[in-house]
C-alpha cells in the first residue's frame, strides 16, 4: 500500500528550488520514526536533495533518465508505473516522500496521507495537490510542538482514503 508523507504550507507549497522552506526538527523526527524500516518512493530530484541514502530504508527512485545510477544496495531505480505497481499492491506500508510530480502521479493510488500542515503561506515552485475532502477522511490530528527550534504553527493530520 502507498502512503504519502509530506509537510506543506497553507497554500500547498512544499518547496522551492528543490529545497524545503522551513526548519521543523520535530517534523523530521516524525518523518524518521514513520519511515524507518519501510520503503520510501521519490523522484530523482528529491533523492538528490536528501544528499545521502537514509539509513534503514529502501529507496525507490523514479526517474525518466535511463542513465541515472546509484551504487547502493538500498537504492532501486525505476522508470515506469509498472515498476511501482508492486509497491501499490504490497500489503506493507510504503511511503511516497516527493516531490510534487511524484505526489501528483501516485496520489490516486494512495490509501493514507501523513500531512504536516503548516499554518502559514510560503512562496515556492513546488505544490502539493489540493486535498479533496470528498475522497479523504481525517483519522488523526495533533498539534505540533512550537518552541525556539520549531517556530511555526503546525499540526500533524493523518488522512485515510474513503472507500467508495
């Protein structure tokens, strides 16, 4: 099964120039806790922005570049939806971590979303698709910790797809 994990601004911005626009260490801890031991699926630009292979996670990198290679046993390069299908059909939870194109491509196949909703607008060039509440129900909501290191108002919202 696919689950999306994303941090987004009130205006659905998720980044600019292949970078995050905010610093929320608590959200990064949550990302690590949720994704460790799972497969994470991302586009090439998102993989490049990580700067390294994240420990204890299998990385699936979706790219149209046939020459893109990574020499690491925890990284698999895929070039088509056919190669992603096994992760959609898998009973284990696999996390889609971005970027915008990958979110748009895989959202129709996603069963759950872990969204960090930042209560502020940002300027950026990467957007998360608008969440249609006719397709999703909120199953959990938790206010994020605000302190000197996490200086934005935010909350964690978990959505589950409504089966029709």
